[in-house]
């Protein structure tokens, strides 16, 4: 969340004035979008809309930086009425008008402006113009993690069967008839097969078949990641209803209908502001640039307890073999497990930052997928400043692919290009 500028091309016909600017004053950062027409008279021209992000610690200081940008654009700003969104647009309305030297500023509903802005994208732009494709390497890594998970489950079920068979054989020496009776009773309750023989071979065969099908599903998806990227979707509102998920300071989930009507169907107080606040408390970080740098250098495996750690602790002390032997060495067993009875000084700041991020992302992805399942939508659009940082977006990508494939969710999950600025784009377009 820095001042580094990005841009997005918008058809000239969608923009009202020769120049324009809009602001989204969010809880964790300020997003600004602005443009200026060229001398071309071509109505089909694509205009570069520039996006910048500024800190929200001092709102008015960031507004002064925006004024400097406006001074470099020749336009009669004193005649301009600016749309803005975010709670601070109400609080600082008078001060913002004075600093920017504009005629007026109209605060807009954030949800309303984001829904309208996204619907304009969907109606007027081809998907590749506003949908950001998921990183193929991260998608592939997610499928590998899923295969590892499936192998763990298969091996655990196999170990459980071997252990059960060993116990049954020991009991046969003492109470042969009673043991046979119990075995038959247990087998009669297993729903995985039509027939179960005394050796449980059909149970094992059915479990292996189920695991094979799941693995094949994952393999098929790996060769077609566009099923998740969703870049083959047509224009317009043909896939409504859809969910718009705003991953900002908190998380809001909005269901949008084909007519443009919408309702807030879920929301949690967890998101970017919680993450930044926790990192500030734990590491002493003073800016998002500092947090971003830590995320790129950190490794959660130093803070979390992994499978390899459990194997060092457990040894072969469990009846029927070591139950932890099936867990991959790099799999997380306990989040923050290595931090028990320690302080933050015992770990690198970078490692703590990533360790805080991972379970938060997993939790939010679970909430999003549950909402998609509950409301039976075909598409989920992901926006907001929290997923603007590359490392954070990669964690969301991996969690979405892993969880949605594991649960066989048919919904397409799409990141919006410059999605952190959807509110500012909406303010520019919806006039």
C-alpha cells in the first residue's frame, strides 16, 4: 500500500469530464484514481486511469499530496464536483474541498459504488481487461498440497485398518466367537461397499478408489487452471447472481443480482486492519511498506509446528507404529506451535509476519467459500486493499484453489485488476 502508481485503460466514452479524480478514504489506506484526456477526438480511445495508494495515518497530509498531482493536470478544478467514498469522506469533507480547491465533494455509499463500478466493468469490458489471472505457479503448488493431503488421508486410513486388524487378531486368541461377532457388527455399519468380507478388502478397495477419483479431479484441474481463473467468461450479467467480496480493513460479502440489486449476506471484522494491527503489536512495524518487506522475506515454518517437528518429539511410541509418520515434513500441524512459552524476541520479525498472515487468510477463505456454497453463485469477485500486496494475494490464491478443489466447489474465483481501487473507479464511472 504505497504511492507507487498503477494504471488501467478505460473507454473514453465511460468518462464524463476531460479530467477527473476520485478518492476512497478507507480505514487502512487512501485510494485515489485520476485521469486526463489526450488531444485525440477518437471516442473509442482508451484512457489511462492512474491509481495511487497513500497512508491513512494523516488523512489531510495525503490529501495535500493529491493536490500536488492535480496541480500538474491543466483543468478548471474549481468547477469540479468530486465523488468520494469511505467513512473519512464524511468526516473531512470540508477540509478536503478546501485543500483540493474543488467546487464540491459528494460522499457515496461504498457498497453501492463498488457494485455499480464492477457491473460497468462486466458490461463494458472484456474479462481480460479487468480480471487478473491467478499465478499458475501458485495454482500448481496448491494442487500439489492437495495431493499431499489426499495421500495423508489415505495412509492414515490404511494405518487405522492395519492397527484394527492387529487388535482383532490378538482378541481372536482369547475370545474368538465374541471377536467375530463384533467384527461382523462393525462391518454391517460401514456404508462404503455393498459387501464386506472378513478381511475388509472391499473397504480398503473402496477407499483407494475414492482417493484415486479425488486425485484425478485435482490433476484435471491442474491442466485447466482457467476453470478457476474464469477468464473465459462472457460479458454482461449472464452469470448473476454473483458475490462481491471486499477484503479491506474488514471483510464484507455482497450478493449481487442480475438487475444490479444487492444485499450484504455476510461480513467479519477480520481483514487488513486486523493484520496490520497485529503485526504492529508483535513486530513494532510502523508502515505497510515495512510489513510488505517482512512478508517477502519471512517463513512461517520457523514459527509454526511442522510434521517434522512432531516426528522429532513423538518417536515410535504409539501402538501400531508412529501415527505422525504419515504427515509430510513441511505440513503445518500447529499454527504458532513453536511460540509457546516464548516471546516475539525469539523469532525473526519477518517470520512472525507470515505466521500471522497464513491462518488469517485460511479463515477468511473458509468464510468466503461457505458463502459461495450457501448462496449457490457461479462467480466470486475478490477486491480490496488487503489483497493488493503480492505475497498476501499469493496466500489467498493458494488457499482458494486448495479449499475449493478439496470441497469440489464449482464456483469461479476472480481477482479484479487494481481491485483495491474499485471504490475510486466506481466514483469516477458512476456519475
